[in-house]
């Protein structure tokens, strides 16, 4: 089930999955009698990341979706609500409990990731709190979504903190970090940048101090953590990703490793079954993770390289098939038969990805896309960023999609490190003229989030573009030498910062350079533990001399894009860096989902 | 073989040897004479409660009011109870060292060893009404129990530890003319029953049976009545004593008789106790205490006699009997086998030889080797026995020499495992500390191991011997922080100086070896003791802010509670605090507090956004957050679809919040809405069903253009300062959508376009009018022409334009397109151009 989590990596994220799963098992096994779980819709995906379906089937547990009017299953003694701690959900639950109370039925409530007094109060007010047998919490803060990526699956984290000033997500992240340290040992070195990042670390430190377990185990497997704020690099969040995985996410949306596509896209290619793709009535669901045949190779590549890889694999397969058909000895036949399932899977995989790639290519070639991209890239190059952009004006005049317009404005603002007062006022007026007065509320959100703002003295982006080579002159998309390939010629700032920090004394020299970015720069140190079983010392020089890769946990507080993940994976592949990354994020975002989260 | 050491304490009751040795002389206060007292002693070296025996005639000294005094075994007074209840019938100690006092009306009072009353309850109404004759405090598997016998000769049992306060009534005693003379409670497995002596018979009252069973004919010798009975510590053996001095010893079920022994004495014994064996759970002898001498008798009828001054009290222990008198504190014990092996006269055991060898060795005598040669092959046994024997000794000198012997002996054993040796050293050190008269808990090693170090630590702590408790904990490698915590509780309860207490506590707690100590727990105690100031001081010392919160709330320190909650960074905690204190405070005060903590304020806003929007408004108001007020009205207006009437309010708030552009846009919109109404009226009559409501300025102009009302559109454009650029866009989009190509051209030529001519191309292409598009491409900037030709799919022209511009990249792009189209001619052209361009470079 979680084969994609298995790897030869130093940090085995399967442990995280197992520990989360165990929490649930423990709670479930406390209850006697038949069980049915009524599941908050949003939790369906995350649940699948930690608990295999067999967990429920073995115990005969029925899973249902929480709706306004969920039909209560008969003959189940225990009804378990597995929900997020949201007051709105409590209303639905209260209604159902009132309607369906029965002597032979016990209700239970499991909160993910934390119980909430607000919710419990709310249930009390509705007069149903007493009907619950167990009220528990499943402290699931990080979900392993890949063998090197963990996510809190909280799309609202950035919005909650930046706009509402509600640091719950930071606290949960801190709890998550403590949980990680419980599994993988204490992390000795801490670097970070940004207010939210610091918020996470301060909380984690406090919580960790109370944690006895952390101080008893031997040295951990994670050598260092870098916490970075989404706030310091909004440009990359709004930028169009040009990696295969990034584009899939932007066009179709990847949810917890699952890609759902309309089935008609596959009308022709869908000949064989027994592939990792399942057909549902009109949708086709494809699992996208490192367990898939071709995907690990494709996902992090620039889209322009995808065609080549696909055609090469197609050739490989037909070569393998043909070669075997010519040599007909019994051994050959047997070898072929052995290889056949793998070959077929590969064939199916090539077929799927070719279909997806074709569809993406079609959309990439549309002028709408290329024009947007051109405008975006001009901003990245700091061209004409101090006055209202003609391209954006034209878009507004044509009443283009509001989100698209806002996104480009946000990019411009990020590249200019803030608008001149006049420009911002002009944009506001134009937006209201075209899209109506309601747009003011959306703009207000963006302002609160610090995405739209008026110029400060420093032009952080313009400076960093030079000092950190954020944009490169030579575009190499195929077999690239630099992480800038993920946006064709632009290297995401956070990935660059991480890259720099890997160098000897990297963080020290970075400190002055990133000083102009918003939020504090901080570093910290947790006492190394006198573990007899401890491994090598964590200083980079010694680490590399022993040739064991350092493990660096990079935490994107506020979300990261697939392009950024691709950039970090690219860095890890470089043997000179001798590093293994574990990427943590509040949620994997893309230009659309990030903007949407802010506008809500 | 060795004739020395403590064998002088030994006496023989054939076939076994016993010993009687001094613990330490008690130093009773001068005004205490045990002779006139009734005494209750707790086992395991526990405290002693003493009160005047009302049945004895006493010279009255001081007050006549009954007093219960509590001492430790060394005679140190621990506490005093001024008994101002009814007539005290009986007292005894529970297994948790609590003093249980039973009163005539069946009321039970429970005190700790310092004489502080802990609780009181009644055994039962019936017992209370009929009054009680006697009460016994007994130990059972379910804890300590109380048995009372009423004046109606009914027996009630009650366990003190059990939560339910019901008592159990034992069956009735078979009717007879005479009363019972003695009784005891026996526990067997989970049941407790009562044995009574009446005349010549023993009556057994077993719970659940309707009436007691009578056992007769136990004695061979004649007698009149049983006057005393005693049950052994393990409830296995029974001893009966008759009026004419005959002792019957047998098993508890009275089916087995060990012996019948005639003491030949006429005086009435005060107490009989069984001496439990040290080595096993058996008992072979009893001690009978007469007013001034002690008789020890074993199953074989062998006896030994000791004379004492009057007043002897026996305390049965699990491995012997302690004897407490006015001047001495002694213990009678069956001699442990290992001790006997070593020290018995003419002992031939290896341990004895080893002991001797060691002595010779110390005297530097060659005889040491001779002794050793006697038992070399059994060195293991010898060493083990010495270690074991050391544990049984109370005399430190003997302990030392035994341990030294073991040390000497283990040198001869290759690969000796020293664990037991080390453990014994540790244990002895602790035992000696406990036996010191200042601590006065004379435990044997068997008792020590039975009680477990944790319980002993708890007892030390309860006796407020904190220092020694910590040392013991350290020595035995047990957690010690809880002892400090107890010490701190004690300080909190007894030291009245807040600052001093806080200082002392921090000083002690600073020690880094003390882990996991909670200031909050201590603060909680301080609060319970009504010392809130101190509680707050202590809370300030708690590093984990989240733990402070519940108590701060309890203390009513709301401001501090919010502060601590926000510092913890835990939003859930903040929410809990906010909900809690909002209930208890005036709203204005509440606002005042949370204003100071931005995080708390944000959380509050978030909660109120879901619960009560008006509360949200209040908080914005107190904060003078006009922008938020504006948005608050704005959202409400949108939801209630009453934007128009609210726009002026919203605009006002924006102005107050210095959001000028927003305010201006609101008034613009308000103006627009009025205008739209007039437009509606005006054009509905002309065009029928048209509405402008809800449209933006841009859309309004668009609609007017659509209707052909160009003048009106232009007027709005001017009124609302719509930029030319956008207006042009509107015009050309409008014209192209209606295929008015001539007019479009006219418009293009009317004056120089502020948006250039690319939009013209774009709109033409959108309507698939290539001819028109071509016209405008020509007007575009040269460097953009290629782009638009490509978009128009006019590749021939595109190639030429690209060539002119030497735009090799575009040529590649076109090449790709041409490839897919399969246009050979074009491809050739492109290849030539590319070749030309690259050669020129």
C-alpha cells in the first residue's frame, strides 16, 4: 500500500506513516462491537496517506462520507465521526446525533489533528455532547506523501496566519516537528528565515523542552532543519511552474498523490486494465507517486524534456517486446513471461503519460498561456515593473479572468518588492471599474497577507536576483545544470537559499544577503546528545569525508510548489552536495490554489 | 565454632534457637508511665498511640481530659489528640499508618500520625444505637478493617479502604446465658470472620451463615473458660488461654492441635502474640505477656521466662515480636538459619569457617589458610551466607565484620557476581539510617523488602524526614523530585512568609538533577491553602507557561492567564481561556485585557466571526479599526443584498481609516448605482427589457456601446475618468463583435491609437477575419509583426517578417509549425533564411 514510501534513504518516512496509523488503530481497538466511521470529506485524502484500506476491511469497519444528511448505517454499535475541528461540521454532527440517538448506538468523536474546546462547547450548546462515548484526537500533523516529502495538508495555513493572525497552523507545525523528532531523533541545527518560520521554531523548542523522550534517545538521523517562510518568496508561489509535475498540478490539480482526469481524454489509449489507474464512471484516477513506473523519472523534469523521455521509453518497450519475439528459445520465452507484467505496466504508464503530456502541450501552445508566461517572465526580469503593466491593463480591458489578473499583479508586486502608491491606487481603481466594488474585499485580503503592498526602501528581489542569480541568461531545459530549469530560467528563491546554505559557511554568508527579506533571520542549536550509538558528527566537512549524506529537513512554512520540490531534488542528486533532503510543507501549492486560499 | 558476638541474646526452645535483642532504649517523656496506659502500636516500626486506660486507677496528673499521645518508637512525641468526643473504646493503626479510634456510639475517627483529624464516619446505625462493647482493628487482604461488637452481641465488620461505607453484619451468636470473654477477627483469603471465646467453647461467626458454629472439646485438661485468644500475624495459627493458665496452640481451623501447655500460673496474661519465623511463613512459638514477666512457649511445650518491670506491650511483626516497655524496646525472633550457621557454638558450616579464617587473616595468622582449606569447594555457600546474615543483624559492627568476611571470601571465587553483595551494602546503609533513633523506624530486612523502598520513602516523607528521604532515594537510584515536591508542599502549608517560601523553593528546585518538578502543582496547593499571593509567585517560576493557565484562571488572574496562554503559542489554550474569562468579566474589561495581546485578539475575532458578528463590531470599535469596520459593513451589506443603502456608511468608515481610494471608489459606485437607475428608466422605454443594475462601470459602458448609445457611454467614461486605453478596447471589442469592420477601420484612423494596433489584430483574429487582421498587422511595430503573422497563421508573411527582423528564433518556431503542416515549399524557404541568417552572424 505504501510501497512508495520505501526507499534506501536515511530517513524512512514509512515510520511516520506507521506511527500515525498506529494511533488510529489504538483508538479503534479500544471500542468494542461493530464500527462505522463517518468521515469528513476533506480528510478522505489524508486518511489514505496513513491508513491502508485493509485497516478498515480487516476490522469490518464501514466508511461513510459526512454529509448534511448522512444515512446512519444500521446494525453498527459504534458510530465514529472522524473530522477536523470546525464549528460548521459540529452543526451537522449535532443534527445527526439528535435525529439518530438510539440505545444500542454509541457515538464517538475523533478530531484531526487536535480536539478543540470551541467545537466541544458548541456540541454542549446543542445539547449532544453527552451522547459521545469517546472524544479523542488523532494528532496527525505531518502526512508522508512521498519518500522525501511530508505535508500538513493544510491549504489554509498561510492565509490563517498572514490574514487572520491565527497561528494555529504554526502550533500544529511545531507539534509535528516534535513528533518527527520523537521518531527520528533530535535535530541539532536549526536555521530559519521569516516570522512564521520563527513562530514555528519557538513553539517547537518550547514543546521539545517538555519532551523527555527527546533527550534520552541517541543521536537522530536528521542533521539540520531549515525553516523558511513562504512570505519571503511569494514570487515563486505565483509563478507558473514548468516542470511536468508542476504543470499537471496547475492544470488538473493533484490531490494527495491522486490525479483525477475526465475519462474521455483516455478514450483511445485505454485498452488494457490491470494498471494503477482505475476507471470510475466518467473519471479516471491515476496515482502519481514514486511507486509508478515512469513518474519518478518524469515528474521533476522540465516539460520540454518530457517528450523525449516518453518516446525513448516507448522505443525501449517495443524493442524489448520485439527482441523477445525473435528469439524463441524456451529460456527466452520464460524470461519474457517473467518480464511481461513489468513491461505491460510500463507500457500502460507510457500511454497514460503520453496522453497527459499531449493534453498539457495543447494548453501550453495556446496563445493565452504563452502571453501570460511572457508577461510573468518579464516581471521576473524586472522589466517595466514600476508602472502599471500594459499587458495587465489589456487583460482587464478584455475582462479577463479576475484571478489571472490578480495573480499577475501579485507577481509584479513581488518582483518590484512593492508598488508605488500611485500604481497600486491605479490598479485598485481599474479593478473596481471592471470587476465591481466587491473586488475591494479581495484586494484587502491580499494586502493583509502582505502580497500586495507599497514599496519599502529596499528592493529585495532586484538585489537578490543579482546576488543569488535568481534568473540566468542561458536557458537550459534539457539536461540542466542549474535549478533554474524548473521555471525555464528562474530559480525559486527558497531553493537558492537552501543551495547556498549547503556550502561551507553557507548560512553565515547568506545571512547578510537575505537580511532585506521580511522577517527575522535566526539560527539555533539543540545540545547534541551523548549517545553511544551516535553516528558521525554533523559538521559538513566531517560528514562529507565519511561520505554519508547529510540529512536536511527543509520546511516551507506556508506551502511549496512542485517546482521547488523538483529544484531541491535536483540539488540532492548533485553528488558534490552530498545531501539528502526531507521536504516538509504545510501544503503543496500552485499559483492557482495559493491565490484561491488567499481570496477566501 | 566462634564463641563470641551476640550469642548472649540467644535462647533455646528445643529444638530451635531464638534471640531477644535490644533495638534502642526509648526515651519516653517523664510524665508518661505505660503502666496506666492503653497502648496501640503500628507494625513495621510504626508510631505508637498512648492513652490513659480508663479501667485502671491512676494518679491524675494535669488535666483530666482524655488525651491520645502519639510517639515514634524512640519515644519522640509526634502529636497529641485532645479527645473531646464520646467514650473511646478502642484504637489501632491502619496499614497506611493512620490512627483509627472507635467510640462507644460506633463513630470512627481517623487521624494521621501527627494527630490531625482526617475523616470520621459511623459504622452503622444499628451499632450506633445499641452502643458498642468492644472494637478490634484488624488487617486483611483488602486493607485495614474495623470490627465492633455491640451491647446486643452483634458483630459488624467494616473495611476502611473500601469506598462504600456499608458495614457487614456477622451471623448471630448462638444463645447462651453467659457472655463472651474474648474475641478475634480472622482473615482467610477474601473473607474475614470472627472467633469468640465463651465458657469452654469457641464460636465461629462466618459471614453469610445464618448462625455461628460452635466448636467444643478442644482441651484435654479441665478448665472453666477461655479468657484470651490470639491469632498469628499470618492468620494461620490460634492460641487460647484459659482461666487456669492452660495454653492451647493449634491451627486456625482448630482441626489440628500443636500442644496444650500448662503455665501453672494464676495471674491473667495481658497479651499473647505468635512469633513468626524469619525464614518462612510459619510460626512455632508464642510470647505471653504477664504484668511483669514474659513467657515464651513453643509447640513442643518448651519455655523460657524473662522478668520485666510492669507494663509490657507486644507488637507482632511479620518476622518476630517487638516488646515495648517503659525502659526498653526489644525484639524476639527465631534465629535465622544463616546467622546460626555462622555464630553457633561449634558450628561446622563453611560460613563459620570463613568467618574465622577472615579473623585470623586480619590477625596476620597463618591459621587463616588452615580454616580456608576446610571448605574451599563450598566458598560460594559461605560467602552467600555471610551476606545474607549481615542483612539480619541490627548491630552495625556485626554487619561490618560479616560483610568484610564476604568480601574476603569472594576473592577466592573466580568470576564472582557481586550484584548481591552490592545490593546488600546499599540496603544495609538504608536500614541503618532508618533504625537510627532520630528516624526511629526499626525495620528488619524482611520487612524492608516486603514494604518496598517506594513505600518506605513515602513514609519517610510523611514523617517529614525530607533530607534522609532524598539521600535514600539517591542511594537506591529512585526518583527524588517528588520528595522535593512534598517538601515544598510542607513549606507552603507551614511557612507563613511568602517571599521566603518562594525563595527557598526556587533554591532547591534550581538543582538541575531535579527533573520534572512542577511549580504548578505546588502553586495549586498554595491556592488550596488560601495563599493566592504565594501561588502566583510560584506560578511565575513555572517555565511551561501552558501549565500556569488553569490555576491562573482559578485564581482570577485573567490578565496573566491570557498572557501565559499567548506565550505558550497554543491557540487552543488561548481560545479556552478567552471563552472562560469572557463569561466572568465585564465586556469592557475583557476588551481591555485582550487588546494587549494581539494573538488573543485575533483568535477572539476569529471565534466571534463564527459566533457573533456584533461582538466583532464591538471589538473593531474599541480598537478604532475603521478599515475593518468598513469591511464589516461591506460584508453585511453584500450578504443582505443592501449594498446601495450602505455604501455611504462604508465610504465613511474607509475615509476615517484613511483609505481614500477605497472611499472614493465607494462613492463612485454609489453614484453609478443612481445613474444606472436613471439609465434603466431611460432605455427600458426604448429598448424594452434592459437593466444596468449590478453592472460595473466597465460593464455599463460596454452595455451602452452595445445598445449603440455612444454619447451616453462617452459621458460615463468622462464622469468616472475611465482611461482612454480601456475605452478604446471597449470600442474595438464592441465593433468587432458586431462585425462592423468599416467602422472599426474608421475608428482606427480617427486618431492615433493609445493602445497601438495589436488589439485591432487580436479582435479581428478573434472573429476569424484574416483580411481585416492583415490590415492592422501592417500598422504594428515591426518587431511584433512576426508574432501576429504567426498567430494569424500567415506563415509566408511571418517568415518574411522574421527574416527582416533577423529573428532566427521565430524562424525556428515557424519551422516547427510548418513541419506539422507539411508545407515543403515553406520549409525550404525557412531553411534558406536560417542558413543566411546564421552565416551572417
